[in-house]
C-alpha cells in the first residue's frame, strides 16, 4: 500500500490492491478480514456496487444484520438519487437473492416494487415475507403483512382474507 501513492491513479490502484487482498480473505473464509477491506473500498469508492454487495453479504455472514441493511439502503438510495430506479431495484433483488430469509430486505423489496408500480411483484414479496414471519413465530407481524396484501387488492383477496381469519 505504501507504493500505491506513486501510481498514476492512486485510488484505482488502492482499490485494486484492496480487492485482491479481500479475495484472499474470502478464500480463507476470514469474513471479518474481508469485511474490513471492503469497508476500505467503499470508503474510497462509495458507488462501487460490487464492493457494497460483497460487504452486505459479509455483514449477514457475520450476523451484522443492521449494517447489512444500512449498506443496502445507502446504495439503493444512491441509485434512486441519480434516477437509476431500475438499478436500485436490481440491487435489492440481488440482495434478496443472496439473503432470501432476511425479512427487512423482503419488506424493502416489496416497498420498492410498490413505488415502481409493480403491484404483483410486491404482493409476491409480501406473501414470502408473511411466510417468513409465520415461520419465525411473528404472528402479529404476519397478520399485519396479510392485511397490507389485502389492501393492495390482489386477485385472490378472498384467500388472503381466509388466511387472516385463520391467524
């Protein structure tokens, strides 16, 4: 790292070296070491989607759920601020793919779909969220999720009403 300042594009070389070092930590399953390096990359290049996605995944592996959610929101908001709504959606979809059982991500994904006018996809995410909540013993939250689904007027609203009555 001490030789990097002599390079023509200092930040680019720092990031390249940090990325290589983080790959080594990942291969060794040293999640904490890799996370620290990805944090340095994100500090130098805040818009680096790949680094943020890796950092989000590492935070989940380390049980740092709140930090993972914060990183996801930060990058998603960055894309939306630049008018790149599709990219923000893709980021959330990738985060959900990496961590399908994370309820905050599912809720955020559903909200993003609603904001984008994608009601059917939002309902699907909310349905999955409700199942996760039930599996986790979060009955009241699941009931609220089902009520929200009903408020979106899904095609099978009666089935959701029946489910709500059973809960």
